[in-house]
């Protein structure tokens, strides 16, 4: 399974890569540091799953998720957030990511 | 971090007077309801007294002369003496006119029908009524005064002009004093209303500043919380990576461990700053280096209170106090602290009983009771309590407990709280 990691913090991306790197059937195919880079990165590396942070400086994870949904064969999106604010989660679910954690 | 907080300049009063003594007592902002004379009032009253006294002397000499100018010669000499006496009494009454304007005016009103010597004093008293009393009262006194004009012209006929001309003069002088007095009154009311508006604006401004500070602190605290949450999630993420990937290459393990160390270090730094903001909120002169108190610190607190002169009786029946959760112990300490402070403030000298009982699973009850000090009536509200108790109530409710305070049937003040204490 091909995974794209989207997070503005390089340390988070590194940590996630390290965790996922130990699983044989998962492959981190790309990283993006902002929501605005997501569509391009998704087109380039065609991931099955996108791990998406919500808070990012230019385009946030929710808007990026909506943008991904517009692609011909959209990847599944897993929204990651440290903030358990309900309105974020609900808004995250509205455009239809596969899960939020 | 505290240097990021907005600072406010010390607020000065809207009313800054260079010479408060030049104001009439009615406008003196420092005066209570029964205001004392300002230096300006003393000056005015002394002048009024002297002018009125001079008039009494002048009018008496005139009345005693063979051909008086103010009114026809009185038939008997004792009448001249009586008029002079009335004049002096009214002049003396001028000193009372600020305190009882209407009373003095009504008491002296009959003199307006016949006394020449009192006339200046009477006009001054009348002026005081117009300036210091409601318009309705002023107009009623005016009406009575106008009626006396008709009698005065009859009883003390003018040597030159006739009855109606003389009456008209009385009416005109009365109305002139009325107009002048009402003008002075309107001006003073305007000044008072402007001052009140200025003070209200100042109070509102202060409130806005306080709210702004509060908002800013909340915002800063939220920002810090966000930053802290991010650091801790980083910490958790990399610890998780180490846990899942024991086989990871050495450089990656070292990097993850480095992130963990840095994050933990930065998180501690953030925490310190959060505490700084929270502590700046309370004006308590808390020693920042002092660790948070626990139940064990209670005897020291009570000893402190005793040293300050409060008789404190501690009755403790707590089973397994060493198993008390630290947070509950801290709350108990704060409750007792507040109770003792209140007792010291509002019932100085009264004996205070501090009761503590409970155990695991049962909860912890704390009660602070103080006798009302001798000489104070039971049932009177204790002034000033409330703000400290609000904080305690907040603390207790956050801990999931209950609190009550107030006076019992014996008139003792009682502050009682129950805090949950889980059995495990």
C-alpha cells in the first residue's frame, strides 16, 4: 500500500515514516509539507492512502482533502490531528476522508 | 512571558480638582450626603452673615430716625426694638440654612409680612431653598413669599410709593431671587451630571481594560496549550516509532531519541511559561519558588494563623490521610486558608474551629466555623466576603465536590465543603 504523508513539521513526517517503514506492506511514496502541495504530490506518486495533518500554514488539511476528492481516482485520506476540537473533526468528516484519528 | 502581557497605566480619577475648597459643598466630590462646609462655603456664609447684620443695624437706625426711608415710622419704640431682634435672629439663623433650608424658611416666613430688618436674611434663606431643594418645593415657598408681599406693603407702607407699587417691588425682588437661584441650581446639576458621566466613562474604560487583559491571557494560554500539545504529540510519535521499530538503523534511533529529548525539554519550558501566565492572573503574592501545598502543610498554616492572633481549634478525623490524593489535599489547604483569612478579616478575635473528617471512598469533609464577634448583630451581612469564596467554589466544583457557606441559626459563620476521595 502506497502512503503519502502530509505534515508541515518535518519531525512529524520523519516519525511517521519511521513507524510505517517497519511494516512490509506499507511504502511511504512521498511527503508534502503543505496542503497546497498535496494534489501535485498525489498526482506524482499516486498513493492509496494520504496521512493528512489538519493545521498547515498555507492550505489546511481539510481544504486539501476536498481538493483530493476532486481527483479522478482519489486516494483514501486519514486525517491526523492533536486537537480534539469537535468542529475540526466534523468538518474533516464532511468532505469524506476515510477516517480521522 | 509576563512581559508580553498588556500593561496598564495607573488609572487616575476623572475628577482632579486643583482647588476643591473653591467648590460649594454640594459639588465637593469628597463630601458625603451631609456635607461639611468647604472653605468657600465658610466665606460665603460669613459674608452673608455680615451683610445681613449690617442691614439690621442700618434698618434699625433708619427706623429709629424721625423720618425713616424704608418704611413709615412705627407707632411704638418697642416695635423698632422687636424688629431689630427679629433681624438678628434671622441673621443668626443663616448659619442653619444649609442644613434645614425649608425648615428655616418656613419658620422665618411670617416675619416677611412686617420685618424690615430681617429682609436681607430672609432673601438669603429663600435663595438657599431655591438652590438646594426641588423645584416644586422652591415654587411652594415662592408662592408663600409672594403672598407675604401683599401684607408687607400693607403693614409697613412705603413713605413714597403707594400700596401697589410697593407690593410690585416685593414681587419683583422675590422673582429675581427665584430666577438667580434656579440658574445656580441648574448649573450645579449640569456640573454634577457631567462629572457622573466622566466617572462612568472611566469605570467602563477600566472594565474594558480588565476584559482585554483577561482575553489576552486566555489567548496566550491557548497558544501555549497548542504549542505544548504539538510538542507532546511529537514526543509520543517518536517514542512510538522507537517502540515499533526496535530494528531501525542506529542513526534513525538516535534521531528519534534526540527529538524526544528536545521535545520534552521544550515542553517543560512551555509549561513554565503557562504557569507564569496563570500565576500573573492572581494578585496573590505567592512565592513562585514555593511548592504547592498539601494536607501535610495544614498544621503549619494553622500555626501561622495562631501566631497572627486567631484562636484556631483543629479537629481532624481523617482515616488514611497518607492515601489522600494530592489535588484533594491542596484543595483542602486552600479552603482552610480562605476560611481562616475570612475569619481574620471579618470576625477578628473570634475562635475558629476547623473540622476535617472522612476517608477513602467516603470523601473528605472540611468545615470552618467561627463565632460571630461579640457586639455584632446576628444576621447582618458580612461585607467583603465573596471574591475569595468564588474562587474556592470554583475549585471545589472543578474537583467534583460541593460547598456551602453562610450563617447558621446560631449566627456562626460556616464554610463547609465536601470533596470526593475515591476508594482506590
